[in-house]
C-alpha cells in the first residue's frame, strides 16, 4: 500500500510535470515554424513574380542575334572598304 | 472496512494521475497536430511558388549561354577588325582613349596587348584615329551592297558632319571669295618701292 502511494506521488509530482514540459516544448517548436513557413512562402511568391520578366530574355536573345549579324555585315563591309594597318 | 477505503483512495489517486497525464497528452498532441497542419498548408504554398520559379528559370541558362556566345562572337569580330585596320598598338590606344584604364586589361584575343604602352590617341592623330574619323564622316558604308539597302545614309551623315564646320560653307553659297594668289605670277602685283629695305635717309630723333 505504501509503495502504491509512493508511486502515485511520483506520478503526480514527477512524471506529469515532465510530460507537460516536454509536450510544451514540442508545441512551442511547432508554433515557431509556422511564421517562418509563411515568410518563406511570401519570399517564394516575390521571387516567382520577379522572374516574370525572364520571358523577355527570348526577345533579348533574338535582338542580340540580329545585332551581332548586323555588326558582322558592317564589319565585312568595313573590311572591304578600309585598308589594313599592315 | 478501513483497508478497503484506503485501497479505493489509492486507486482513485492513481486513476486521477493517469487521467491528468492522458489529458495533457491529448491537449498538447492535438495542438501540435494543428500547428503541423498549418505548416503543411504553408509548405504547399511554398512548393507551388518554388515550382513556378523552377519553371520560369528553366530556359534562362540556355538563353544566357546563347546570348553570351553571340556577344563573344561580336567581340571577337570587332577586336579582330580593329586590330586589322588600325594595328595592335593604335587599337590599344583607341581603347584607352575611349575607356581610360581599359588598356590594362588588353584585348581578349590578343594577349600581347597587355604589354603595350597605349599611345595617347587623343592628342596625336595616328592612323587609327584617322580611320575612326573616316568611319564617322565620309566612309560610304554599304553603298551598293547587294545584300540590301545601305546601313547608313551617306547624305545625312555628311550633312551632320558639316554642321561641325563654320557657317560659311554650310549654306553652300554659289561663289565664295577666291583665295589670294601670291608669288611673281600673281595677278595682283603690288607697288615696287625703292625705299623699302634701303637705308634710312634720315635717322630718327635728329631735327632738321
């Protein structure tokens, strides 16, 4: 009977507080993750929006290709028109 | 009777303790589950946006590589043409004249250009500078090119360049004053005087 009482006391005074403490820590950690996840979501959304202009790279590529082709034609004409240095 | 009550009391306390522990477990674990669900929904949003980022940035590498390749070809072409037409020394001088300090890096396809002391093209007219001047003012670029129309309007280019000169020739007057002709065959002969160059007949400062 005495051991039973001692077991009850240990259960109420030691086991229950330890369980509550550990569970409270897990809950606090889980709660701290939520705002970080929301912040990451906002940053990812902003990053995705910033990349909307990447489509214009295709236009840039076409423009650069046309420009270099024009420069090549221009250089070819100059090569014919102007004398060489040596 | 008393031992029975004592046993019941101990049992009630035990049950109470177990109920408290189970209640604490239920409360905290349910709270954790709620938070994990929030995290899951937030991560779903993150994954959606990251997928968009991956999708949008997928062609960037190829496009930028292509653009860099095209620009490299253009740089090679222009460097080669500049060196071919102006010479390596003058080319370095021209680059230095346009971008101060750039000659230290040299021309990409001409490693020996880094060892050249750049001439001061801005002060001394060299062949490279004259080449540039011809390009800007009078070179008939692509005139009669079978590939298409001229890249540069020669008339307008000439008119634009003429704006740099004094007004007297810009309006193209019908007749300009002729340049004076000098020398023994000049149509305008000036009076020949014997006293010019001869010794003075009267020295200055002496009264008559």
